[in-house]
């Protein structure tokens, strides 16, 4: 299944003899104390999984098909080496939560589920402890980024192994920016408003989703509030602090931007709408991952040529990002927990992860710091802003610790709806009051 | 006198009293043959009873229990009484969902009844192409809801809407309509999609009812000088009332508990302006993992639906009673 494995993988894959493969894996991974395939080789024992053992992994469908194709091929290779059957099931990202919930309640389902954001906190009761694996990988690979750790480390243990973050920055049309008379992308939100106003008057508005969709609306709204000094809760994780002056400023500015620069269909958009609109040439700027650029290179080369990326705008309190993290969790009900951990160890190993990271064309930021200087980030300078976003990323529920309550606020779209209500005509003060009251109900429960 | 071993009890008119008392009396007085038949009937009913028990009664009872606990995903909860319901009562999003659901159900049902009646009357008076037109009319009902709703999502997309394009070409609009973006427009757009989907159910059922009305009744009304509207109001509408009430009963139940349309079109947005009971229950129970609260949000529909069902069944029975008296 799948033959498109990306350029970097061609020298690594093909018909590798099993013993060579296992030795190679052992050499890369280190001592037998790490367990998994290296441990088995070092101990001189054959893997001990009964015939017919099946491992089931559930994940979202990626916007970069080449990455999925390679991952599935890697899973099949692991299965062949271990003498087990590995099933990789991919579904829409909005459906992963539903499936996870159903699986945990029924105590039956996938052995590994790849969660987004801080869902490991939300579903902690159903996840197995993977601290040994996560700690080992972190040590090997230069340590985790704060955001990756925040969303997978629950209480005093790792309940998921960080897999990566979806990068997102400002995607923009260089040609239209020049046409509007600007030589570089605006640095602040106020500057963006001026640039956007001009672009909209030329028929090229800025596009942003404010509907009920998992990624894009949150990637805009949270950083906007943070950039103006606002945040959800204080460090104690209990005191709701949203109703700050900074939040109101951000809300008012965004509301003004709505008429001035935004495509006014954004209230009914979902995560794919801005991709379509950008590639159809109806918007000039949008906050998004690199998926627009990659699809553009593949199917709309003329648009890709004039597409570039810039950091998120800056506010008085700084420049921030909300990046959707992905982590692999082993389910507590799974009867294949040991095998599941070995599989995670396998695909997180540099030998497997690197080709996948390259095939994903930097769409995902790896969770560990060793990848920061990888040449893939600078091979195409247009992709470098995505790499840098991880340094300024914050977790949901900032300034409190990450947790289930922040997940609840995210799932109920409190932040997004605060912006949407203001856009629809509710005075920003009232909209902020509503959001604060909703957060208080969540955090006081 | 009947032969030995047989009863003529089935020929006697049923006595007044509760159905249960009457049933138990008949059981006590039953012959061996009747008892065998009754047991055989029970065996035939068993699969349906098991299915309903497993997939309807058990989830319903479990849902009630969940709503009275603080269960979250992965952890069995403890009994908390009506705390979840109290929380919902205080929840502005829940109140908005309740308001939306009532408006959505009322508007969609009335529109489906109106359009369905018009379509049924037209199909009843067709002179040709009856089969093709009746079959085509059923298509919105037959196509899987998810597929048709996805198609509608495209048609109502703010950037690529074919609907906007057509209206613009016809000169009816100068600026695009954001069908799913405004707080009022979004809900009415969802109602429109529900009406499109549900009208065939009304039309086909009302058509069946229309075909039971004898043409002689219309002839008599025409001879008396009634015009088309008067014939509809004094003949068609009253005679169709039992069928109408039944179809409205089913429609209200289905529309009140609607989930798929809203989930696909808007996810309950923008800013909760299209949230219904079902979508909000899903958001609370599944997306946040709070199964107890989600069950409570879902169960909030039950009292309202129960009252609606009671009222309509009473109305139908009253109508049947009236017909029996007139016939006596």
C-alpha cells in the first residue's frame, strides 16, 4: 500500500534484510535497556507475540497525503518485522474525539490513538502510563518543546508520547502585497489591519474562520488575546482572568478588522474553507499551516510561486501561537500495550521519523529540539517561519497549567464564540462578559 | 351456542375498563387454542422486544442514570441528583440551544406540512408521469442525510455558493448572501435544508391519505357550489386530519432530535446560533467528556417530546371518538 515515500526515504528503504534492519535499528536506538526492537536484538531473542496479533492505531487524515502513505508503509514494515498485523485507521480530525470517547467507555477499540491538543488531559482516565518511553525519547532527541510536553504530561506522568505540532503562520500573496504598495508583511496587528484594508479594497480580502471548527479559529483567536496581554486563567489554574483590558482591546480590534479587511463569509467557514479560498484566489492572507503551499505546489503552481509565509502578527505583549499538538496515547483497555509502546518507539525513532518528517514537507513541527536545525526547514526558505513558531507557542489554559478544563473551554468554543459574537454585533464588552462567565462556570466546577 | 372447545368471546364487544384489566380477563377466560396462539404470538414478537429492549430501553434507562451522576469518560461517576440539570438551567448555551430547537421544530414542521400538502395535492391531481414524479419527489428523503447535507454545505458556502451565483445571475441579489454566517440566517438556512429533506415524508403520507377520500364527496361539494379553496377547507383538511396528526407527530419527534444537519452544516455555530439539544448534548458529552452532563442535556428533550406526543395522541383519539359517535 502506497509507493510515494518521499525523496529522503529512497536511500533508506527497499529490500533491507531483516537482520541488517534490526542491527541498524539497534545501532541507532542505543542500548538494550531501551527495550523494543533494539532490546530484543541485544538479548538475542525472537519477538514473542502470538500469531494473529493485531495492533490498531487510530489517527486523523493528514492534509499531506505523502506523509500518510509513508506512515502506513512504515507500519506495515513494523508489522512484518514483528510478525504482527498493524492497522492504521485514518478518519476526519473532528471525529477522533468521538471515536476515542466511545472506545474508552466501551473499553474496546484502537490500541493507540493519536490525540490532538490537550485531550490526553481530558481523557486521562482511559490512557496508559507511557513515561518510560516518552522520557527515553526526550533524552535521546534533545528534550521536548514546552508545548509538546504540556499537552502530553498529565499530573506526574506521561499519558501520551508527543508526535508533533501542526505548524501555522500567516500565509500571504506576495504579488498582491506588492501591488498594494507594501514591501514586507506587516509585523503588528494594527499594521495588518491597514494592509488588509487596502487589499480588501482591491478585491483581495483577508480570510479567517470564526465558526465551530477545531483548528483555524482557535489558531487566530487565542494568540490574538495573548498578544494583547489577555489570557484565560491565572497561574493558580482556578482564577479566571479573561476580562482584562488586553482581551477587550484584541476583541475590539478584531471586530474593526472584520469590516475593514476580512472576507465576511468567515463566520460560516470550517478548517478547509480558507485553503480553498486562498487557492481559488479569493483571499490574500490567512492564518494556516503549510498545507496551502504544498497543495499549491502540487496543483496550483502559479499561486504557490507567489505565496509566502510570515510570523503571526505581534501585539503589545508579544507574538504568540496556538499550535495543535499531536501525541500518541496507548489505551488502558488495550491488551497489546507492550506491542503498542514498541510500535510508538519504532516510528518515533529517528530512522523512521526523519523520512516521515521530510515527506510531510515540514507541515509538522517535531516535538523534540533535535529537529530544529534540520536542513528541511531551510531548504525552502518559505517554510522557515513555521519552524520558528514553536518557540512562541503557548498551551491552552495559559497562564494556568494545562488541563481538562482548558479542553472543555476549547471544545465549547468559548474563545472563538467571544470573537464571533462581537463580529455579529454584540458589543465587545458584553461578549467578553459572556465568555468570562462561561469560563468561570468551567473553572469553578 | 358454540361447539365445545371454542369460544365466541372474540365476537363479543369489548367491555369498558383499562386495556390491562380487559387483557388479563380475556387471558383468564381463554381456551387452550387461544392460549397456544397467544404464546406463538409472543414468540414472534420476541425479536422485536429484544431489539427494542437492547437498543432503545436500555440506553434510555442508562441515559437517565448517567444524567444523575458526574460520570466522565473513563471514570464511573457518583450519584449527584439533579445537579447536572441545575447546571444546564444556568447555562446560557443550553438555553440558546433550547430556544433554537423549539423554533427549528415549529418552523420546519409547519413548512414541511404546507409544502408537503401542496405537493400531495398536485401529485393527486396529476394526469400523467405519475410514477416518475412520485419517485423523484422521494429522492431528498432517500439520499443519505450526510451526503445530501454535504451537498447543501457546498451550495451554501459563502465563497462558492451555486445558490448565490444563480440569484446573482437572475439579478435578485447584488451582494452574496452569507447563508450560514448570520445568527438568524444560519438557523433559517438549516431549517430550509430540513424542509427540503423532510417534505417528501409529508407529501407521500398525505398523498396516501388523499387517495382514500372518495371523489363523490368532492362532487357533492362542487354541486353545492364550493370553490377549490372551500373544497380543501371543508372536505380535504378535516378528512385528512388523522393522517396529518400522525405524520406531524413523527416529524416533530424527528426534527426535535435532529443532529446530523446541524453537525455537518455549522457544528452549532456561528456563536451557538444553530445549536440544538442534540448537538449541544454531543458537544458536552463527547467533546468535553462529561457524559453525565451530556446525558442531562439530551434528556432535556424528553419532557417536551412526551407532552407533544401525549397531546397529539389525545387529539387523534378524540377525532376517532367523534367519528365513532357519528357512525353509531
